[in-house]
C-alpha cells in the first residue's frame, strides 16, 4: 500500500505562528516524502459555537494558508471536511463501536467540557474523536502528523480501526503517529507559561500569519523576557528567552549554538530587533500569497474543487465497503 499522510486544522482563527511551527511547516516538509491529504476541519470547528459568516471566511482563509505556506497541489489534495459528507457518515458508524468509557477518558473532552460545565457541553465535543477517526481511516492513512495534544485521539483511532476490523473483517489500515523531530510548543509572547493560542486574551501574545510588518515588530518588541542579559538557551531557567530563540531557530534554520554565537556580547534589544526582522522575512511571502488568494480566490476555488472531488471519490469507495461490511442499505 502506498503511504498516505493526512492531517488537518480547525478553521477557528487565522492560523498563528504556533500552528505554523507546530503543524503547517512540518506538513510542507512531509509532502516531499509522502502522498498527502490536508483537510480543513470545519465539522470539528463547530463542536464549540462559531459565528457562521466568520466560520466560512476562516475556512477559506485556512485553505489559502495551506497553499500560501507551500503545500503543493500536485503532491497533495486539500479539501474542506464538510464537503465530503462521507466523513460524518463514517463518524456516526465509528461512534456505534466506541465506548462511553473510552470517550470519557479523552483529556481534550475533559478540558473543553469543563469550561461550559459537562451538563451544558455539546454532544459533538464528546463524539469529536469518532469523527477524527473517520477522517483518518477513510483514506487508508498510514501516518498522521499530530501535536502531543492529539496523540490520545490517534491512539483511539487505532483502537477503533482494530475493533472494526475484528468485528466486520479487514477494512481499515491502522495508522501511526508522526511526531516532528525538532518540534516545539511555541509559547505566548506575553505569557511564556501558556502556549501561543488563537484565544490568548493578551493581544500581543500571538503572531498571526496575516499580521503586517508593523504588528509583528510591535508584538516582538513587547515580548516578555527573563532576567539576565546574555542570549543563551536555557529553557528551564529562562523559558521566555528560550521560546524566542526557538522561534528564531524555526525562522532561520540556525542552530541554538549558532544563534548564541551570533548574539554573543549583545543584549535583548538587539536580539528582539533581529528576531522581528527574520520573522518578517520568513512570514512576508506567506502573507503576500494569502492576500493574493483573498483578492482573487478563483485559483483557490479550483484547487478546493479538485481536492473535494478526489476526496469524495476515495471516500465513496471506502464507504461502499464499510456499508457492505456493516450490512447497511439494500444489497
Ligand atoms: P484549540 O486551542 O481550539 O484547542 P488548537 O490551536 O490546539 O486549538 P488547531 O487550531 O486545530 O488546534 O491546531 C492545529 C495544530 O497546531 C495542532 O496540531 C496543534 O498541535 C498545533 N498548535 C497549536 N498551537 C500550537 C503552539 N502554540 N505551538 C505548537 N503547535 C501548536
Ligand atoms: N483535532 C485536530 C484537528 C483534526 C485532525 C483530524 C488532525 C481533525 N481531524 C485528522 C489530524 C487528523 C486538532 O485539533 N488539531
């Protein structure tokens, strides 16, 4: 079987630097080794309330961002999850073999349902992992690049695939997780003890991939640093500076010793100024391509139509087998 990598993000905001370093940038590397499918997970996005007009705009923006960061349409198919209705169908079927206990153990569900209170949380938040399993199993995916937060969902996906195969006969490939070798959790510039996130209340904590040059300079100049004055990498003692150095590393490809040497004898001010410049240089072309897609979305629409058609074709093949195995519909 040919290897296939599949992943996705929820279109709940403009992707930020954390999403880029933690996911998108890695996908761009993977496409040179694997056949890839990248999805905009809009059905997952609505497991928490969304404004409909904003959701639709973010869905298009997220798709544009995939191509803007360098996903190549000739190597990957990119599609919007809800445009392939077989995902919802398979999510339902997998939900019938998943156990309450398994779903209740999911830490993402525990965390997210704690916010609203369990009684008031939507059922979609609970069944989220069955839909995610459907996304993955639909295409005989062999490997899934995910952050650590999603590993538990991937483990459940494997369990559901094996359980289905045992009950109904071989149907799904059992996928592996792909963990980024030098992956990093990027922390908020304003609160280095929290991950950089779309929902950071501190406005300067998150760099969005469509931030303009002045905004990036401003946010980096306001970034929290630790005590001391030398530029040395020490994630335990000086986590704020280590976070900024990690960003510098991902923006330039320079190693930590190289960065330390570059800034020997210089202070935080010089370092931050230089960090802003390398970030602007790296993100500038991405932002430029995003703005072009926004101005004229016709090319993007063609790419998404192609991705949808390809995904639907594969999904329908798989669902024909699944319906047959389970005994759904007429012969
Ligand atoms: P939420 O905060 O709503 O749970 P999220 O940002 O974790 O959302 P997505 O938007 O779907 O979830 O994230 C897409 C990918 O980006 C995931 O693989 C996630 O691990 C990664 N990611 C998100 N924030 C960071 C971060 N600060 N550093 C590194 N990777 C990140
Ligand atoms: N749950 C993931 C997004 C996601 C996904 C997927 C990732 C939805 N379906 C399938 C990999 C494979 C998240 O929150 N990052």
